[in-house]
C-alpha cells in the first residue's frame, strides 16, 4: 500500500481558493460582455497597470521590438519553432480524410477541416512565456487555421520583445499586449477592437483556466490547462539531486503548482526533503517554488513498479518524468498522463521549451480523458453521407421502422418520402388518418 511521507494541503482549502477564483472570473466576464473595450481597458489598468492607446501592436511597433532582440535569440526561437513545426506536420500526416462505400451505393466519409479563427493566450505576467507562443501559433499554422489572434500581458511594464518575436515568427495575424481574464474574454466574446474568435488555446494561471471553462460554449477551448504539475517516478537508480532539480523546476511556475515524487526507494524518499531545502537556499525563484513545495508537494513511497503505475494513473499528472532503470516499461503500462519524459537524459524543461512536443497539457486529473494540445485540436472532423436511389430505398426501409419504434413521425416521413420517390412504395403520412398519428 502506498505510504505518504508528505501530503499537499487539504482538498477543502483548495476548493475554497477555487471558489474565490470562480466568483472573480464570473464578474470580469459579465463586465466585458456588457461594456466591451471600455471594461477591458479598465481591467488592464487595474491588474497590469497597462493602458496604451491601442492594445494591438502596429507593424511599426512590432518592427521596433524585433530590432531589440539579438539575432542569436531569434535563431534559438527559430530552432524551437522548427522542432515544433516538424513534429506537428508528422502528427497532421496521421490525420486523413476518408470515404468508404459501406454498403453498395452508400458512401460515408469525413473531412478534417481547420478551425477558422483562434485566440492564443501566451502567459507572461511573472515569467515571459516565450515558448507558449510556439506551441499554439506554430501548431495552428500547420493545421491550416486562417486567422490567429495572439494576446500576451505586458512584462515589467512593456511588451516583452522576445515573446513578440516568437509570435511574429510563428505566424500570428494580430498581436495584442493584453493579459489575464480580460484577454481571453475579449477574444471569446468579441469587442469593438477584437472580433470574436472561434476557439481559445493556451495555458495560464488559475484565473485564465477558469475563464476558459466559463467561456466554453461561446468559444471552443483546447483544454483546461491550469497551474502546471510535475510527477517524478523514481527507483533506487535515481538520485535526490536530479529529482529535486526537476520538481523545483516546475514548482517555480507558481505557488499552486503540484510537485510529486512516487518512488520505490525509501532511501530516496527520505533524502528528498533535505535536498529540496538545500536547493531552495540558492534557487532564485525559491520564493515561489518553496511555497508550491510546502503546500502542494507530495512524497509517495510504493512497494513495487506496478504500484507506482497505479498511483501515477490515479494522480493523472500533466508532466510525468520516469527516472528508472527501464523507463519504457512504464511507457507500455501507464494510461493517464499529459506527457511522459523517459529516462534521466530528458526532462520537463525540454518539453516545455524546445524538443518539439507541445507543452499545453491537461492538469488536475484531466489526463484521465484527454491529451494535450496538438495539431488535431485545431481541426474539426466532420462527416458526410451520400446514397444512390437504390441505396436510399434500402436504408429508408430500416429507418422508417426504427423511427416508428421511437414515435418520431417527422423523422419517419423523411424516410418514407424517399421510399415513395425512389422505390415506388405507398407509405407515409399521406396514407394515415390524423387521429392515428
């Protein structure tokens, strides 16, 4: 049985925080729905101290920001985007339109159609999340999305040049320096200056994730990507230094970011707390990572690898690192995860920034039912059907009888009309007495 050597804060405490977030977001969305750009401007000034003449960057502003980015940095951005673009192209090649003649004269098919417009949110309040621009914009372009709107908050009181450069190189059509709930609500609802998009994508803090949840239906969403999570599965071949580095490397995202170790090694489990404390003394982001570890860190000791898999699938974490002798053993058995990182040679930072897989991934157990953002999320798989007259008669006879069982007389008449037109059958509403219908 799994033994918890350290647990996170209680679910009741977490639920209370979620309730406060939900109420705040409801008010902001309602305000933007009523007052549009006026509300957006007031909210931006309140939360980000940012109220420029226009939130959308002009071409001259974009050019000036691009000139402030060193060429070597642009090359690094291009490298990362090419990794992501290449993998997305391979993913897209796995999607294909189909058409099959399922019975003589009955053709069924589907087409993969790109979403027409998307709104990409790129976080940047505490940290400028340059990589998030790659993950959404580049992947959407590969999918064939025709209008890409990108929003990112100001950083240190101004647009962040490297983030803007990543948006430009990724292929964004509109770039707005606008953050938080007001950004995603403006894109989803539409305002005087930002026509509404069909779908919202991109990660964010708890407020952004909640805004996407509340806006779903008025716009599509990729998934509810809230505060980031990391789970490390380790055996006695792993060392405490690497485990602590990788846990704290994700915990620095925010004070509510879970960081969890599942291990078969009691020695590692007992050594980790001291190693965490040692590293926090020198980590520049210890003020954030330390709170996340204190409140959301967990150490779970298990008896064997099979129990490790069961616990990991129960947690269903966003990022799962496997620091074990045979990491592919876990690949073959695990079912619930956003992304797997196999062996000590790779890590979550590679996936977050550059290796080519997408870093917008399911959190809070959503890995039980969805994967992360990928090129297929930007495409609608839409079906169609076509019948010859003879096939319409064959299918129509079955349909007529099945509709009668359900007493869907209007549905039945759709079938019966075809039976009369194409099969010469004397059936349908034209033969029924009103009182018998």
